[in-house]
C-alpha cells in the first residue's frame, strides 16, 4: 500500500471530466494515496460546455467519479461546489448524492480556527459574467493549445524530460493574461474581506497559489488539466499545494507503483 497524503481536508477543482485534456489517470493516482476527512470539489469537475458539442467519456473519467463516491461511502465528507463549466449542478444545491452534498459555496473552518470562503470563482470573472460568448471562444482556443501541449510533452517524454506546461508558460508571459490573474485574485480577496472571513479558496483560473493579499489569504488549488495540483490542509490548519507531477516522481524513485489500471481495484 503506498504511503498516504494524510490530511484534514483536500481541495481539488478544474478536473474537466469529459474533455481530452483532463488528466484523469493522474487524479486517480492522487486519490489512491489521499486520506482526508473532508474533500471539497471546487468546481468544473465535469465539463458540461464541451459535452454539449461531443461525447468523450473514457473509463478513467468514470473511475474518478466512482472513486470520489467511494470516499463518500467510506465516511469522507464530500462537498461539491459547482463552477461555470458544470453550472447546471447549481440547480441541485442542498441535495445529497450518495454521501456527496452540493453547495453554492461554503465557509470552511480550519483546524487553527481560521475561516475560508470556498467558491469556484467564476462569479468574480467579468468575462464569464458579461461576455459569455468571449468565454466560449477563449475556451475553444485554450483546448486547442492543450492539444499542442499534449504532443509537445509526448516529445519531451521520449527525450527523457519531465512534464512542462506550454499553456501555463504562455499564460504567465502574456501581459493581458497576467493582468487578468491579478484582477481575479484581488476580486476574490475583496469578497473574502466582505464576507468577514480570513481567506478564500478557489479554482477557475488554473493557477495554483497561496499568498497574502492585503491581509487576506488567497488560495487557488489549480487544476487537473495542466498542472495537476491540489491544496491540502494539515491537522494543524496549515495549507499547502500538492504538485502531483513532482510528488509522483518521488513515489517512482521510492519504487511505489501508481499505475492507473491498478486503481479500480
């Protein structure tokens, strides 16, 4: 049995099940070594936008759903907070599905007493709220870039090199993208301040980060399309980012098998 990421709480978002860019096998690996009391699904778990234009649902995507429901059956508190790509799930806020509860957002109290607003974040994205057509266009371009990124990393793998996100690199080198991220983070911090909490935990922009913004703790758990990241809360209340590409390399060096086909057992 592999060693566990033993923690009080785990936060994951932006899995985008139903798309070819989703790294479901990597998420299954992480869930296999995850031991937590509460799991927050912080939006865009299923990509309803993409599924409207074509069906793509391999076994690994089904396995992710089954694994999460299995955690709920075993007593893990699972809270599903929908995002913009799975916004139809918002119609079921307050409903329980096999031990999983759907909520619009949540206030999470950490072990150290600090309180965090947990929300996907799309409601604080001006493009999503006021120019939805532009968001769809941007989503199409983003998925095209991810396709290029996939082939690029196959070449890197053949050369013995590690995973590297071309799309993340470009996103953080383009001035407008950097400004968008800064604006989004500031808006999230301001909402946390307005709600009277110590911080905010969100997703949406696919950029994992923990930092202070004017006295508010801003936390983004990243995604499972590019970076394969999550945020975990230790039993002392401390938050940290898990970068799975790096963590799984450590397991490989220790001789631990994390083969996706073994995860359904």
